[in-house]
């Protein structure tokens, strides 16, 4: 009888340890489940945000998966959901950050970044035409009245016409999918027509979107 009574404290301690371990195991498991759910939610938001950023109709792109080289915080923010902490980086350099995204999930995309530079030339129109050496989405033409030009064509499409003669600065939209040849209906002298075009150069980059919702 005394031996059984002596074992009671040991049994109580064993039960206490077992109960503590069970509670800790349940707590840890519950925390793991909540953490997994939170990570999955963050990952889903980060993935959706990255997809919106590189979409063709995004404020941050010039076309699908091609980011504008002048990427800024406003164009990035337009694709982010409200009320989440987020960071958007390009090749490791942050271009937008809100709140504290530390510990969130990150979605990554390989993208192209397009930079656009203005190139000004005074092309010779010896044969009433000149071909731009690189594709450009638009061109600016400065035409002196002495050039005596009424019509300008881009790949046989009339883009400028003035019966009394063109005089001034004109913006001409061009196709970015093909090389452009400009043709005029006169024979301007050197300096009477200046053409500025805006070719794009692209390079690969890594886009990272980190979200902590």
C-alpha cells in the first residue's frame, strides 16, 4: 500500500509532462497550419500581383512582359492590391515599397525592360525617301517651309498632308513591328527636314514581388 502511494507523485508528474507535451504539440501544429495558410495566401497575392504587373494592359508595361524603362512607383502601385505590405524590386533594386513586407512570400518573373532614347538625324532625301535604321513607335519631323513638302508617307501610308506646304513640328505614329521608310513629295535641301525617332532597347531583368498580407 505504501509502495503504491509512493508511486502516485511520479504518476502525477508523468501525467503533467504528458499533458504539457500534448498541449505544446497541438499549439505547434495549430501555429504551423496557420502559418502555412498565411504563406499560401501571401504567395497567391504575390503571384497575382506579379501577373498584373507584367500584363499587356498594365501601367508598368509597354507590352506583355516588357516593362517600361521609366518604371516608377505610381505605375507599380496601380497593380498592387490595397492594404497589403509589399515590395517590388528589379534586379534586386527596390522600385516600390509599402509597409513591412519582411517575412512575406515572393513571386519572381523574368522580364524585359525597354529603354527608349531619342535619336535626331538630318537625313538626306536624295531619292525622296529615307529608312530609319531601327524600329520606333513614333517619329518627330521638323519641316522648314522652304522644303516645299506637302505630303509625307510612312511605308506608303500618308501620315502628313498639307496642300499649302508643311511647316513646323509634327508627331507621326509608326508601327513598332516593322522598319519604317519615310517618303516625301519634294527634294528638301540639307537641314530643311529633321527627323527624331525613338528606338527601344530591351534587356532581361528579374522582377520580384514580395507580399506580406
